């Protein structure tokens, strides 16, 4: 017994549906692979951003420490200037007393 025309058409339609389903499955698999790569890239970018943020925080901390050290040097310089002026005045007064004696 040979298959009738409607049976052949049904078989052909089933074959086409199968081909389409196979193509869709392959496309879904490719999309899954692409999505995984995007996820890996996003995670890598996020880690890079965290590293940059940590480095910026470290630079700020170092800059703050340098600013504090510079302020200490400025204050020490002002103190030294005041002491130098006082010493100069005392030396002048001392020499004046020696000359007067």
C-alpha cells in the first residue's frame, strides 16, 4: 500500500516543522552562548570598575595625607620663623648690652 497524497503532504509538513524547530533550537543555543559571553564581559567590566574605584580611593587617601604633611611643614616653618625673629632680637639686645658695658 502506497501512502496517499494527503499523507505525503502531512509528512512533508511535519518535516518542515521539524526543520524549523531544529533551526529555532540552534538559534536559541547560539543566543545562550552570546548571553553567557555578554555576562562574562559585564562581570569583567564591573571588576575593572571596582578596581578603578579602589585606586581612586587610595589616591585620595594619599593626597589627604600629603596635604596634612604639607600643613604640618607650613606650621613648623611659621614657628621657626617666629623663633628666628625672637633669637635675632635677643642677639641684638645682647650685643647692645656688651657694647654698652
